[in-house]
C-alpha cells in the first residue's frame, strides 16, 4: 500500500502549486518594491500549515517545499534564495511531526500556538539559510545582518502562520476535512 493516497497527493500538489506559482510570479515584485521577504513567508507558511493539517503524514510538507522550489525555479530561474524555503519546509515537517498531529489538532488554542511556533521557527531557518548563503552583503547589513534577516523571516512566518491557522480554522468550522475524508453525501468523493 502506498504511503500517500491519491487525495493526499492531490492536496500536496495543490499547495505546492499555490506556493510555487504565487511566489514565483509575485514575490519578486513585492521584494523589489519593499526590500522585504513579506509575500514569500505569507504564502509559504500558510500553504505549509494547510498541508500539515490536511495530510498529517511526515513528508507531505517537505514534498510541498521541494515541488514549490522546482516551480519557483521554472518561473524565476534566478530565485536561488528559495532553497532557504526548501530547508524551512523540511524543518516545518520535522517540528510539526515531532509535536504530533494528534496533539496539535487537539483543540483550537493548541492548534494556533503550535502551528504559529512551528511557522516562526521554520521561517527563522529560511532566514538563516538565505541570509548566510544567498544575500548580498549590502542588503543583508541594511537589515541587521544574518540575525536581522532571521528576524524578518520569523515575523513573516508569524503572519503566514496566522493566515494558515485562520484558513484551517475556517475550514474546520465547516467540517471540510472530515466531510472529505468520510465521503459524506454533502461533499462528493
């Protein structure tokens, strides 16, 4: 039996496409306008949170990160910095699965605190990798060096995590995941 079923693969592909395409097309524009990694983090950590909520298996979030990286390189061949987000996706996957989906999705407060913490820490990993390996020195030191860049990405992870938690709370309130998994009459299979 396969590790991921077809629905989990479809969700992984959906969130990969969402992150990769939106990031590849719009994040460079926003970065040129403001010089901040705002949109990358917002899109990315919302997509990673939703992937973990939907699939709840180790490897799905990493797969989203890898596929989004490939899409990003297709749309933005110079966007080598996105490898930092690949590392962040792996760290998100690892941290979230260490805590465990049964604990994270136990109640609304635990869900919010856990996913926000995982998003912030993972975004900090992205900031560290990008700041250490891919940023030019002038831009890097304008924002306080590597630690400043880590802080900017951590703040972006907070915003992206808030977006992700808000979306999954809305979907949960409407019982979307449970209806989909149980193939109810109200939600076609």
